[in-house]
C-alpha cells in the first residue's frame, strides 16, 4: 500500500486493552471507526493523538512520522498537530469560551490570538458567547467550542471521539451539517469514532469496523453493508441498526 | 504573652510552608498522575509522619542529624553551628513532619482534575510545563492552599519533635507550644492560659480556611 | 521531570539564609548567651538574672530542664555557654569530655522537701510520718517525684524514700516528673496527694501559695552538690554572669530560696 498523504496508522499494543489495527484516511476524507463499546475505538484515536503509546507500529500524517517503534520516534501530543474533540468535550473550566480556543493558538503570534479565536467561534455560530464559561454553555454549545478549539490548532488531522453520543436530536442534526461542511472546507483527514452506525454511514467516505481491538473490515459504508466480510461483521452492522 | 516565642512559631510555620510549596506540589502531582507500580509504597512512606509518634520521629531525626551524625557534622562545618538545637534543624524536622499534611490535600486536588482536560491541553499544543502552569496549578490551587494552611497550623502546634530536635532554647527553638509547657512548669497558669487560648483560636481559624478552600475544590470540578 | 524540579527546589531552599535568628549562638557576634539550668533553681535564677540585667544591661537567656537532659543536649552540641547542674557528676562528665573550660564551681547545696497541696489527705512533716501512715491507711493515690534517671532531685527523693523503707510501698503510686519543676507541678495539682520537691521551689511564692511543705533532714539523702561551669563556647557576657553568681547579691538570693552556700556549710 502506497504512502497516503493523509493519515496512515498501523499499531499494536496491550495497554489499556489489547489492540492490533491498521487504517488510513486521505486528506479531505472522513473515516468512521465503528464498533460496539469496549472495542477499543477510543484507544486507537488516542494512539493517533499521542496520548497512548502503542507497543509497535507506525503512525504517519501529512508526510510527518509521528510514531515509529522501529526507529524509536514518539512525538508527544503537543508536538503533533491534532485536533481532538473529546467525548466529554474536556473544555478548560477555568477559562471562557474565547480563552479555551485561544489556548490552542500558542503557535500563532500573540497579537493575533484573540482575533483568530473570535473568528473561529463565529464560524461555529457562537458569537456573543465568547465570555461565557463552559459551565454556562449548553451541551451543544460546548461541543462547538471544543470543535473551534480543535480547529484553532491548525491540525493535520481531526479526531472526534463519539461526537453523537451525548447530544439530543436537534443538536445532532446541527452537528451533522457542521461536520459535513467541515469536510468540504478543510482538506484534512477526519477520523470519527462512533457506535452510531447510521450517522457513520451518512457522513463517512470510509468505514472501519472494529471489535476487540481488531479491524474486521474496511471500506465504503455501502460496500460493508452489502458485502460484509464475515458473519461477525454482518452481526455488528445489523446490531448497529437498532 | 511571650512574643518572641510566638514570632518564632510563626517564622517556623512560614518557612515550613515556603519549602513545602514546591515539595508538596511536586510530590502531590507526581502521586496523582503517575502510574508507577511503586506508587503505593511511596504514599505509605510519605504518610508515615501522620501516624508516627512524634518522639519516634524526633528520635530518628536526631539520629540523622544530631551531633554525632555525618549530616550534623557536615552542617556544622559549613555553617558554624549545629543542625540540632537550631532553627534550621527545627525547620528540617518540621518539613518532614508536615509532608503528609501538605501532600495529601494537594494530591487529592490534582486527582480531581479530569484526565481528559489535561489530555485536551496536550492536544491543544501545551507542553508539559505549560500544562502544569496553565491547567494543573490553576485548577488545583484550592487543594494546594489548603495543604499549606494545614501544614502551617500543624507547625504552630508541634511539640514532641520540636522538643527533641530543638530543645527549648529561647529565641532559637523555644516555640509557642514549648513556652506553654514551660509556663505550666513555672506555675504561671495565667501565661500558659493566654498562649493556649491564642493558639486555639489560630487553629480554629486555620481549619475554617481549609474548610472553605476544600468546598471550592468541590465546586470547581462539579 | 517532576523529580528534577523537586531537587531544584530543595537546592534553592538550601540557599535560604539560615532562618533569621533572634541572636546567634556565636558569642563573638555579641548575641545574648544561653544558660542551661537545672529546674530546681528556676525562681532563684530568674531573680538573679533580672538583677544582673538591671545592673549590667546584658541579656541572659535561660533554658530549664533536668540536669541529665541538659547534659545530653550539651553533648549533642546544643549552643549553651554555661550550665548550672543540680549535681556535680554531670559537670564532671562534661569536663572529662572536654566540653568545659574547667571543672566548674560549687554554687549551692540543694535541699529536698515534702510538699502537699491544699486540701490534700496528706500532711507535710519532716520525718515523713504522715506519709507512712497514709500509705498504711490507703490514703495515697498519687505521689510525685522527679525522674531519678536524669534528675538529681529525683535521685535524692529515691534515696530518701529508700532510707525510710517507703520506696517499695510507694511504687504503684509514684508519678515521675521530667524534671524537678514538673515534679513540683504534679505535686501541687490534684490528683496527687503531694510529692518530694526541691526546697527552693517549695519556697517560691507561686508554689508555697498552693500548699504546705516541710524541709527534710540532709541526712536522709546524699548531698545535692550543685555545680556550675562555663562551657567551651562561653563568651564575655557568660563569664560575667558566672562571676556574678559568686557575688554577695546573687548568693543572698540563693540563700533566700533555701539553698545552702558552699563555704557556709559546716
């Protein structure tokens, strides 16, 4: 398989659970990693971000090598340009919405940080809420701040951990639209981790079915649905429908 | 009211707290975030002064830096006076005796920071030092302050260790609590009573402050 | 990385100037000397020091304790410049170890007394007759003496009780004070019925107001030969005080507190 310009991940490890997976995501492509809870989806995402160190493997993104067990390369998270949106949003409670976004702008000149943060918040339809603390924002607003913060980093890859998990119907629709438009705007690999098969199918270009830390099948959503590689995959796909 | 003894007690408390700030933050944070296997052992060792009888602590400290020890002789060679029976000796003993009082609240405070917040900080480009300064310390400060206040109040009341390591040398190692002991032996019940009342009030105030701060910790991470 | 930071902080802390001292132990720096004194001379010495300070404007700081305890501290390097012991053996011990200027001077002969607090079931008498009776009648709950292990007055108390055949019977009721003045403090407070304490303390107004006492005959115990000595580190002021203690003014005060003066003993 040729070196992709986007994200290329091959990892193996035991902590916190055993995992052995390989996947890739091209620029301007959205990959959904789908699997039941406990399948290790978050762990894979954390490997890409540098929050978990695999035992063996290689992670490359945008021409950079972020991790390579063979040659001992292991960039810490703050040296990898990832935009990570956590399931719990993980906003800094002691900072305002503006402050949260500004924290991720350390690479930008000081004079520009405020302005850039404002623009990002505006892009996420959060004008007027800049001075609010996370505790004063709704769930949907918090998520958008988290998104803005991730984008502020000017990342080489976007990672979203269960973005649909805690949101209500209305927010889900808004998020869906947001992510869809983002996909078109940024030419970044976007990796989405979810157990919600429905949304994954609608949004993603590629899907990766994961179970017990192993990739069972990769391909376009339709492909997987029509031609599941195994009974296990079929079962998971069906189960995901409920 | 023995003012020089009170001043001495306050100075001892202040310097103890000054030293415990970096030590407590470093150790409390390390204990909160490390996943090392030996962590439990370290926690036990650092909690020892909590349960150890003060005289046992005093005994071992004297052994460690009393007149005959290598540490004691080295100190004397450099500074011209003994480590035991001096303010410095008291300070060393006080810092060790107060380690758990400072470390434990600080550790709890750091543990109270959701790991994802620190992960998000790292992903936002903050180096480990920046995470310490912009995330850990601001979020954990109530516990840090609480630990320091507790250590200060506890230092004011130290007796057994102070008496063994410092003796009762006026202006040097005779702290307020020792003066109270001495006043009783001098049949000066009024003097003993006055100082005791003062220390009691200070202890209550200190505990009140700690209480206030720990409720803030709850609210921050709620 | 956290370890590195902790070490750096410890280093920095070590550079802190040695905590500001009220007055250093270095006599050359002109700091007021610290005198170690046996607990029994407390009230007498406080008065003598007050007079000395009034006359010479020199400050003296005193640390009271049991002779044994203070000797231990001196051997550990405590910054005392002068030592008034309640028993000369301690002074000789320090002299033999090379910690003193010379073998010191006898400054007083101490006496022992029985003290009973007001309202006690015991009566104070110089032959300890009531103590004996009280023991037989079960009137004793607690009886205080200084710790014989490191307080000369405690040792003297033990000698007295042994010579009267009261040591064994009193064992279950004895409460030991860390030094002679703590013994006095215990003896004057309930639940003790009384105790054997230094005569000098029994005479002090603060103590005599609390009960009755009776002076015990010298023959009941070995003499309490109280010796003082200047330690190696003694400075000018300490020497001056040492000399002052041998002058009439100081000796009068000692006499007033019931001490026998060395050259006046038969």
